[in-house]
């Protein structure tokens, strides 16, 4: 009986994370550039890649944010690592679903100390 309870709790937790992932999975349009980005999840870990960029055709397929994972404390937030050319590496970012059609990316995992660096609209 105890094993059954743990199994059900685990299933509930995985279902909640899967729902959180589906909230942001899909195609998003950059709000300031003619670029479309794709968010996909596999086994609870997501990535954001360039689907199409009218001003930079070579950017298609580039991985912009990796290791996207749902924030277990906030239903509409995810954390990941975004490529920074200035740092020649990845930096911590927070993705926040502002409303069902808008997602914003902030430069740090601490929203009180960061600023918005990217905004996308659901395509």
C-alpha cells in the first residue's frame, strides 16, 4: 500500500511538470526582430532554438537556451542557461510566462536583481 502511495505521488509530480512544460512548448515570435523560436521538452528538460530568422538565415537551428526546467516553486517560471556572446558561454536565465501568449526571459535566476533581455509572443 505504501509503495502505491509513492507511485501515485510520483505520477502526480511528473504530470504537473509535464503540464508546465506544455504551457511554453511550441513556436514563439521575437517581439523586436523577425525571428521565430521553438521551445521543446524531452524528459522534462527543454531547449529554445532558432526556428527561423529573417535577418540572419544562418541562425536557424542555433540553441539559444538550454537546460530549461520548470521552477517547482512558481507555476509560470522556468530556469535555463542562455548563450551569451559577451561572456562566450552560458549564463543563468529565468523564463516567465507573463500571460498565455507572452513569455519573457530575464538575465538571472534572481528576478529582483535582473532585467528583461528577451520577450516573445505565442505564434
